[in-house]
C-alpha cells in the first residue's frame, strides 16, 4: 500500500507540473522511480533501465490525454508530426538499445546532465531565436532521430527538445507545444516497445514486469498524472508561471546534481 501511494503521489506531482508549467512528467518520474525501485530491492544494475522504461510507458497514457485536448483546439500541426515520426521511431528504438548497453550509473549521470541543462534553460528563460523554416524530409528525419534517441535515454516524452526545435523553425509557441505533445506519443510507444524487447531476457526483473516496464508503477503513476494534469492547467491561470518556472529550475538543478553525485 505504501508503495502504491508513492506511485500515485509521483503521478500527481508530475501531472500538476505538466499542466502548470508545460514540462514533461519524465523529469519527475524517472528519478522518483529510481528511488522507489531501489527501496523495493530492484538490483542496482537495472534500476535506471526500469525507471526509464516505466516512465516512457506512463507517457503513452498522459500523451494520449494531452493530444486529445490540443487536437480539440486545432493546435496540433499533424503534417509536422507525420514528418518527424519516422525519425522519432527509429531514434527511440536505437536509444532504448543504447540504454540497455549502458550501466545504471552511466544512465544516472546522463540524466543528471540533461536535467541540469533543462534547469539552465528554464531558469534563464532562454528560447531559440526563430530564424529558419522547417527543413525538408531528410532534415526532419534527422531532427526526429535526435529527439527520439535522447528521449529514450533519459525517459522523457521529448518536449524539452521538440518545442525548442519547432520554435527555432518559426512555429508559434502554442502550435509547438501542441505538436510536441503529439510527437510524445510515438516516442512513448516506440520507447516502451524498445525497453520491453531489450529487457525481455533480464533475469532479475521484479514480478509483473514486461522487460524493463513495471506495470503496477505504470498504472499508478499514469492514472494519477492524467487526473491531476487538468488541476495544474487550472492553476496556470492563477499563479505566476514565470516565478514558478524559476523555482522548478532550481529544483531540477538540485535533482540533476543529486543524480550526478548520488
């Protein structure tokens, strides 16, 4: 029961922050799961692999909910999504295979560095200056491959990468956020499949796992996240988002540092 409450609390926090600040839940879910799994006795050698795979599995549900909301407002640029998706799928599957070859310690360090970079970007409010248009098919394929690869290795839905890329290519911020949420679905689906396949023959998996995905954690986190995301969106209209982003940037910086030195 205590572990279930931790999963629900993690999902609730991730959902509120996603709705409030527009940040991906993976940045909260991955380190939370790494801690919870360690206390559950999951071997250190696969703790981060389980955290990454399970985080991506939760994003399947949360992304589906988010895409539906953005699509109703007509904000998703579906043509852009289809052009990015092939590269995203290939990159995400390759990222999952690469993650399987890396140690938990290395994956923690990679996640820590990524969290510090996101914290720096959020803290400074840095945004890429829009000075070019969307590239052609090969350029979009390469962009999707990079987004998918990095997302798989750090267990996120890719918003921290997709939104800056789209705004850099002169896509309006509202369309960029909505389109990024749609791109999160192929990332989550391909990433989940990749971590199931790469972890399928792992002998130290806990019960109720498929490869590196632990289904009880996925169900608890995803359910709470979907329920609490609208609450975060409601708060976004009443609270000073810019100040909250600064505080979250500090939190992310501390979290990233902890992952690097822990």
